[in-house]
C-alpha cells in the first residue's frame, strides 16, 4: 500500500522509537503516545496515517496491545540467533581446550637418556671417525673426534699405502719429504700454515733444479 509523505515520515519516526525501546520490535498501542511521537497530527490526519501504517509496514499484535514492525522483528531475531550461536561456539571451544592434554613446547621436551650415536662436531675443524664401539644392547655407537690439520694433510698427501712389493723411488722420496716437513714444522723452521702438498711441490722443484744444474 502506497503511503503519503507525512505517513512515510511517521513511519520513520515510529521505527526509530521502536528500535530504541526496551521491546525493540514495536511500540505500545497507545494512540496518545504514538501521536506524540509523530508530532501530534490532527485527528483526521492521524486516522489517515494510522490506516496507511497498519495496512502496510506495521501490524497489531494478537492481543491488540502492540504495534509490531515486521522488519524490526526479523532483524531482532536474526541478531538474537547469531549471538546465541556465537556464545555456544565460544563455550564449545572453551570445553575442548579444557579437555585437551597440555602440550609442551620444543624447549620443554625431555632428551633421551642415551642416543644411538654420540657426536662431537666442530665446523672449524676436520673430522676423522674411530671404529664404532658396541653399546650394552649390542647397537654400535659412532664417536667422532677432531683431527689436527697436520694429521689430515699428512695422511692425504702420503697417497695410497702399498701393502706388498718394493716402494718406487718416487714413493720413497715423497715419504722422506713428508718426514722432513713434519720435523721442520716441529722445529719451527717452516710456517705452521705451510701444508705438506705445498712443501713437497717446493722441494721437488728445488731437487729438480739441482739435478738440472748438476747435469749441465
């Protein structure tokens, strides 16, 4: 039903009053009270406005005590159901959290009493591995120890070990140079940072130069 302009204004004023009231979805069916809200129109205007309002946006309750606005009622019920659902979800989350076992952070986790492999690692040093030592239960335990740089270079530069047969002349020379390099390092005659490979190359060049000089 189409409403006149003053009826539309009355409808807006009644909506505001109903939304601010304790009831929230309507107003008491008191004509004097309602007419005061819409600025007290004349009797004829009131009858016309009231007929347009009750014929459209507003309805009388079953007992005739209230003017009910259906849009406000739907919004009120939707908000009420949403609040109830949110409260139920919050209560359910609280119950679930209460029943969950406590969770330890990574810092609180207890370490095992014995590890299958005990390692001692150093990022700045070379490593060699000793033969595995069996644990009481029969599981091998690998222990890694640090080796000095001189030991690594000496073992790396000596080449593969000859298990049988006479050594070649070059192998003998390399072995003599290794012993010579180690003795001079211990005596402090050469810098500690000079490795076996550099020392051998230097000495081999010297020996070759001496041999060429003697031949000439």
